[in-house]
């Protein structure tokens, strides 16, 4: 029993360490000019230079996420004329800086809520408290408690949570003053894949039951069974980061069914190779492809085929008719089509 608990803690600490790795990779991209982020350097203690294939991969992930997020933020109801209140819920947010960037761009939603383990939110709260650039963005009246891992302001909340505890998740959402009737964008980037399948299903189901007008954005690994997938899993396991849910949702279709089986109305999943070539703006692709010498084309194709973006939609008020990948209506799985197949 003791060994099991120790293994669990070890895995939790190792997964949390991927947050530092991701932040360093984002900073590497920014230094090379792939994208703009004036805040991530505040969260990176030891900058590293990543290889061109890693830089391009992080750019693709960032560009896909931002394009879908902007689509959500730009959606308006027929009677709203640009004033629809919206909220964002980031699960396992780590040191993500999207809120601060959206503030600079004048696109911040009515409410932005970030959840993570207390070990992570405590560090983030401490950095927000000590950095004037970050503190100014959350507002002078914000209550910041590194000890509790909390930041509470009118439009931004950072709170500690174990996502596997659904009852606690309800409590945290209540504490954050989230309005379940507002359009909500839920983010889970390389988060659910590290949880056991039951927990993953419970979180996805909770999101569908809680928010009637919502997008659930998922970015994570697929295809564990081929040679590249096996090596990918082995590399992560050697760092203590087992992909506990990957065999439960190993394919694009399985990702879509994960959402539909848990009550979401529609779902679509594309691998990142398709996302990069068919969804990310061609002009942006041309720009970033000139930034560094790049000759790892075979590995690039394999790597991108083993990551995906999936999103699910609940659309109680008809807000998201134009949301998503191009032509996704032709192949998007809906709850009714999945039930009849």
C-alpha cells in the first residue's frame, strides 16, 4: 500500500514537472519569433533552446488553440450585438499566460478561471503577487494567497483543485462564481490523458451536465500502438508520466465518442498534421517555416499524427453554428449519429 501511494505521488510530481517543460518550450518558440507572449519569461527559471521540430510543434498547438478560442470569443447571439458575456475554464492550467495576453488584446472574457494542483497554483499565485506586470493585470483589488494557491479578482480566479474529485470541482466552480448558463470554453491541454479513464470520463461528463452552452477543447496524444506511439509512451513513462487514459481513447474516433458518450451534443477530432495543413492560417505557416532550417520532415509527420485536437459542443442557444474546423459538419459526430452507428 505504501509503495502504491509513493508511486502515485511520484507520478503526480512528474506530471506537474511537465508544466515547467512546457513553459520552457513556449519561451523557446517566442525567442525564435514563432509567436508573441510578453509574460511566459516570468515563469521560466532556466531558458532552453529547443530543436526546430519542437518549436514548430508548439507553434502548431498554440495556433490551433488560439484560433478556436478566438472563434468562441467572437461568437455572438442574434440579439446580443457584441455583448455576450463569456467565461473560460482552464483545467490543469499550469503556468499558462493566455489570460494576460487576452487582457493586452482587449479580448479577455467576463470571467477566466484556472484550476490546478495546489503545488502549481501556489507557485503561480506567488509569481503573480511578486511581478507587477502580472499583478496589474489581475487588478489592484485582487486577493492573492500563495499559501492557499489562490488569486481571486472580479474577472480572474486561480484556484487549487484535484480534478479527479468531481464534488470538489463543483465547490470550486461555485467559489469562482462561474455562471453555468453563460457560454463557456473549457480547456484541457495534455491533462486528461494523465488521469485514469474513469476520472477522464467523469470530468467530461461533468462538463456536459454543468454547462449547456459550451466548447470543450482537448489537445493530447493518440495512436499508442504503432512503433512511434510505443516509443512516445516509453519516453514519458521513463520520466514518471504515464498516459493513463491513452488506451481508453487511442484514436480520433475514440476521442469523439468520449464526449458523445458523456452527453455532449457534437464532437470532432483531427490529428495535428491535418490541423497544421488545413486549419492554421497558410500565411502564418509560411512565416514560421522561414524562421529556422528544417529537415526533419519524416519525424514531423509522424509526431503530428500522434497528437490531436478534439472539441465537443453543447449549443443550447444556437451560438456555435460557425464554430470549428472547416467543413467539419460533413464528418462531425453527433450524439444521434453515434447512437445509430
